[in-house]
């Protein structure tokens, strides 16, 4: 199953919430993303069917191995792109907003080049 940008955003949000609180429910995702219960319910169903998340009987949502791989990739891109844009002089809020858009469309090759460039300047 190929994920769209919205699916990637949900997985990233689940990852961040699980790191922050340890237990993620659909209501937490909705509150974090500002989405309605029906929207979150639909997305959770699609992600579960795609094998990206597991929903326990108590409502707890966890990432599967494939879901975690996608979420970590997107979250790493978000952090690196935000940092890179800030270093270029973009204010933190704008950098984070732009990184959120870029993280879903940038190619792996371009991302790796930015990563190499950024790491070269950190050392």
C-alpha cells in the first residue's frame, strides 16, 4: 500500500505522541492534528488495514514495524529540514511549517544530499 501525505502525517503524529506520552488513542491524534473524530477514525481504519498500525481493544494505537519505519523517516526529514532552514535564516515557525510540506515530496536523493551538506557543516 502506498501512503499519501496525510497517511504519513498520521504516522508521524502517532510516533511523536507515543514518544511524548507512551499511550496513543484516536482522540489524542485528533487533538494533536486538529482533525474531527470521523476523519481520524477513517484514517486509523485505512492505516490499520494497510498494516501500518495496530489498534488494541483498549483503544491504544501502536505502530507496526512498517508503520514505524515510515514515521521515523518522515520525522527525521522534518527535523533535518527544519534545522536546515533555520540555519539558512528562516524563522523557526516558518521553517517548521515549510519542512512539514517538504518532507512528503522531497526525493530520497535530494534528502540525502541535504543531510550530507548539513552534517558537513555541523562537524
